[in-house]
C-alpha cells in the first residue's frame, strides 16, 4: 500500500509538471518558428561566400535543435492512446531492426544488432497485442542510446521469451498486475557499452536526466511511459556484468496463431 501511495503521488506530480511543460512548450515553439523563418530568409539573401553565412547556419541549427526538444517534450506530456494490433512479434522485431538501420545509416555503419533464437525453441510464431508504432519507438530509443553510448563498434543483442506463470509472478508480481490467465512477456535489449555510472542508475528513467552532452533526457522516459501504457514496465538490469541491459515487460495472454 505504501508503494502504491508513493507511486500515485509521483504520478500526480508528473501530471502537474506535464501540464505546465506542455503550456511552456507551446509558448516557446511560436517564437522559435519566427527565428528559424527569418534566419532562413537572411541566409537566402546573402552571397554564398559571405562569412556571415556560418553565423546564420549556427543560429538555424540551434533553433532546430531546440524545436526538436520541444517536440519531444510535447510528445512526452500527451496521453498515449494505444492502437493495439495482433502482431507477429518475430516479424515485427526483424522489420524494426531493418528499418532502424535504413533510417539511421551513419549509426548503423558500426552497429551490429542480433536477435537471439528463442529458448526454448518455438515451432509457431509468437503473437502479441501491442501498438506497433509506439513499441517500435521504444526499440528505436534503446538502439539510439546504445549507439551513442558505445561510441565505436556497437553490439546490440535482443532476446525475448514468455515466462512461466509462476516464475513471472514470483519475479515481477510486485511490479505488474497480472490476471490469473496472464503471464509476462520479457524482451531483453543489451549492448557492449560502458554501462551507466552508479550515480545515474537511480535516475535513468527520470525525465530530462541525461549523461550525454546535447541529450534531452527523454528517450528512456518516453520508453517507460509507452510500456506502462501497455500495462507493462521497463527495468535496468543492475546485475549486468558489463554493458547495459534493459528488461522490457508486458503482461500477456499468449496465443500461438493470429486470430482472424
């Protein structure tokens, strides 16, 4: 009961902060658009070899970075409306990795993303009820974090499984509300990076907390919000011996084939 009271208090605080942040973000976005527009006009009217071109470029780049942060903030503060679909998760993960590499060519050049085979092996595809657009965003955020944290050659590994009901209840029963017919789907995303500093582990999912220069601190916060909208959770594995490992959890009634 104490944990629930603390969680409710935290959520109420975040809701109030979210409303305030959304209002401020809207007020900031309007002048940013004006600055960007006038900067583009100035740049257009200057000669290509004008030394002031570099100054205008720095201004417009800075404004675009601020605008991206505002957009991310607005996305974070809005209420997520799930459009759940019965998704073949095996195909979904494969296509997400391919799409991420296609859309992030520079990051993908030094990144290897592997999908570990199911254990125990499955004969039939795995289907889950998820919002594929939002869940893909979660994986994108984790992939991007790993690429930026590792710096050089990046190795990302994905593994997922349906946990036995008893094991799921024992391991995650305090965190997730499970119906009698439900168990936990667990997706693990790990990398070969330096891991998070000890002082950063506690605040990893806090909005606007970041250990990266130029980061907005919303990637993991957004991932957590999306997982919780699905009734699930995301955890940083503190027992990971090296690198960083996240456990994504979803309560699920598993089916072996798509329902027509």
